C-alpha cells in the first residue's frame, strides 16, 4: 500500500484536536452538546481548517453513523444547477439513519454558479427538518445574500506561526524527521498561515531524507531565501544595478521561480528595508503595477529587471 498523504493521515478526528481556531471550535462544540445545529457558512483562506471542522463536527454529531448521514461535495467540480436538483436534493429529502437530520457539506461553495445558488436556497428552505448544510468558501461575498442570511457565519483565520510549528514538530517526531529551527521557519515563511501547505511541504522535503533544513525547504518550494531577495534590493538601492540584475537572474535559474513568485517576495521584503515609510508606500504602488503587467502577459524577466531598477537610489533618503 502506498503511504498516505500526511494531510489526511494527520487530519484531526475531533474538534478539540484542531489548532488555531479556538473561537470556532468553542461554538461548534456547543452544537455537538445540544445535538442540533443551523446551516453553517465557513469562510476563510485555504488550509485553515474549514473541511476538517466540517468532518470533525459530523463525526462527533453522528458517531459511528456519520458516513451514512454526511454527504461531501466539491462545488468546484460539481457547480451547476443540475447537481443541486439531483444529488443534493435526493440526499436531503430522505430521513437520517438513527438521527434527526443529515449534513451536506459543500466545499468551495463560492464556485457555484448564481443559478445553482438560487436553487440551493430553495432546497435549504424545503428540507430544514431532515437536512442541514455546511458551506465552505474562501470569500463569503461570493455567496448570494439569501443563502448568507440562512447560515451562521464562521470566519477562519490564517494559523499563527506557533500553531503551525507545534503541528510540524509533532508530525516530524512521529515520522522520525530531524527538522532544524531554520527549516521550520522556512516552511512557515513559504506557507503564510496555510497549514495544509505546510504539511505538504514537510512531506515533500521528507522524500529527500530525514534531515530537513532551510536550504532544502527553499529548493523544494521553489522560493529564494528572504535574505537573498533583500540582498538584491539593497544592491539596487546602493546604485549597483548590474550586480542586482545578475543576482536576480541567478536566483530565477537556481530556484526555477516564476515572475509572480519573485514579485510576491519582493513585496514582502520591501517592508523590511531601511527606508522611510513614504518611500515604502511609493515602492509598493510600483510593485503592484509590475505585478499587473506580468499577470497580463508581459515578459517576466524584462519586467522584473525594470522593477529592480525602481529601487536604484531608493536608499538615499532612508539610510541604505
């Protein structure tokens, strides 16, 4: 048997095992204790525990019968009105096995078409006695207002660094990995509050051996070290554009980075530069313009070199 994906292998089975969403867990625990719940809307960035919370809630609510009374659908794959009229309606109209209601979990519900959402609204009204809905999305604004008003809203926040560190250390111990402190910091830097991505990066690094450090992490995720990006910007600020340009080209070849990745890292490191707040504002505005150009199809290398050129002389007023 192939080894399980670690995201699933270490997915919490109970609400109390979740990390970083204390307020959400406390409210969901109240539903479990009462044995009843309204329709729910989970909103937040990827990898923050929305799917885990829905699964753990169903398992604690229904016990051993949870699979019979729980339907999970990914709205990105099944996003049309036919799915609402077919699968969802057929599951919702039948009585629960050994419980008073069933749960339908619609993952990535913001991908549902507007027609499908309006059909779903009617289904939610008709089958309130036999079924409850949990909708998860990245942006609650993409869910139509009539559905939002029928749901209790739960906002999931990006996980804190200490929460991700705790999970990574626990998995590393169980898998027999030796992860250095800078290795953990590199994973946290690359995942930006996304625990699922952090665990996937850890598993990818483990394929290279039991010892994991920052160099390995940056190679696996295809990102440069923060200090390398900062070095490019400082070179440019001191007027050494040609050296900064060579370093930029070297990094893109070494790490295989895309233009968008480089722009994103330049954006993050701009706030750590020894320049005035006013200059940072101007540079961030410029970075946004070059990011737009790259997304619109302009040459990545030319645009990145032009962006680095914008930093030339920027240290004159702030003490580079």
